[in-house]
C-alpha cells in the first residue's frame, strides 16, 4: 500500500526527519497542490541550493533560443580568465604534472558538468588545493565573491580534458558568472526580468529581503541522533544584503515559486500560453548528455550512474520504472522531479542531505510511481 504525499510528510515529521516539510503535487492538467506539515509554513522562503542549477540551465537555454549564445561557444569569449587551460595528466596527479587543454571550455560543457572543474570526491593534490584556496564545495555558503572565486579556480588545472569527464557543481558557478557577463548586468536582475517575472516567481532570488526575514526558517543537520541548528531563522548568509557578488552562488525560493518553474517545464516549456523554452531545447535539457566514458565511479557518489544520466542542469532517469523522469535536489534537503506524463513533485525541508532526508525523497518518488501506474491505494 502506497501512502499519499501528505501522509509521507507527516510521518517524516513524526520520525524527526525534519521539523517541518513542504510538498507540492503538480498534475498533468495543471492543477497544483501544496501541503505543509510541522513548523515549515507553505509560504516559507527556503535555501534551494543545487535546485538553482535547473534554473540557470533554463536561463542559458533562453539566451540560446534568442541567438545571443551558442551551446558550443567557447566561454573564454566572455571569461578571459579561462583562456589556455592546463589539464592534469591524471586526476590524482601533482598540480604541475599537466598538459595543455586540447579544446576550450564551452557553454555545453558548463551545462553538463564536463568542463573539467568540479568536486573532487577523492583526496588528491587538486582537492587539497581547492580546500586551501576556498573553492572546494560543501554545505557551507560560498566564501569568496564571484570574481575572487573565479580567479582562484582559474589558477588551478582541470581534472580532465573538457568534455571527456564529469565532476559536479563548479561548472554551474562558472555558468552564473558567464550569464552575468553575457547580459551585461547583475545576474539576479536579469533572472527577475527574463524568468522570475514572467513566471510569477516573486520570492526567488539570491537573498531574502530584510522585510521578509520572518519567512526564512532555520537550517539543520542530523548529528548524533538529533537535529542541530546550523543557520538561524531570519538570519545568516541568505539574508540581505549579499556580502558580495553571488553570481556563482545559489538561490532561495518558495514552494509556489518553484512550482511555477517546474510546471512550466512539465507543460513542455509553456506558461500561460507562451513558449518559455522551445521544445527542442527542453528535449536536450531532459536527455542524458553524458558519454559512457565519463560515467566513472570516481566522478560522484557510488552508484550514481546506475540507471541515471545528466542532461542540462538535471539528472535524468535512463532505465527502470521511472525512465524519463528528470529533476534534481538541493543539499539543504530539497528535491523536485518531473515525469513524462507532465506531473511533478517538489519536497522542501531545511535539513542537510543525509540518510534521513534521502529516505524521505525515496518514499515520495515511490509514491509518484504508484500514482503513474494507476494505484489508487494512496487515496
């Protein structure tokens, strides 16, 4: 018997997975239902972290759609810091054991996490260097402003030749900076004008305005069998004003805002009768773009590539009952997925990703499979 989404959320609050959880159900016909349980109200403005990546991917593809950017354009055209890259001869090589990059980094490489920059999952000289110069990615907010971060990253070699491997995260920090340079202004202003405004995403941005601070909940992690607060309610890094340029950082949003974004994708790239994203570009976004040679065990966490691919800013299910489903998660316990039938689910907590939160996501995904198969036991 499969539980309904509200039942799953309530059960996980009782279990202590999170103090509060918001869930969203979007139907193929456009109906959207928002459920909230515990102490996370439906209007909360939450840290969505890596659920920023699909938003940046759509913003990029809209520039491609307008002819202002090409998928195979070298990014060094706008980012001279990335000219003449050096590449490690092996991922675990010393930082000076390098060769020239055979090709420049392109927009496509950034969208697919194949630029050569990214999270180092094994202890290597490059991993140590990224920790030392504060470009290593983790659950903590970015430590450097966009330009300083870019300069520090550009001083390091690539892990592999562009397009031949896969490493998570940093390509999207670079993508944010690239977009800000292409549009010639702040990235947040451009996103508000081109994407958030048309979609009605009124509370999505890089920080929470001071007059809305009461809507920013505390953030937690599981530690020693209990929830430990790691960022206060109505405060911390996500509260305006921004400490520096956040073009390489991650957004805050709400259930209703992200539902508008997911709903647009689920409706084939359309919103209120208007084409926001051309079908051929959406098809690329939700199709696995990663060659099998790049899906190595050391590229991400164990088992990630089993039945999974990566499109533009989203993971794509390539096999099994969920084939065709795409979406992504955020490290502070957020997740969304869209099914081929046009339905979608969003789960928002403010608890750092771990076994408990991953278990919540798995149950929500399973309930989606049951709904798609016509199982009515969840009613």
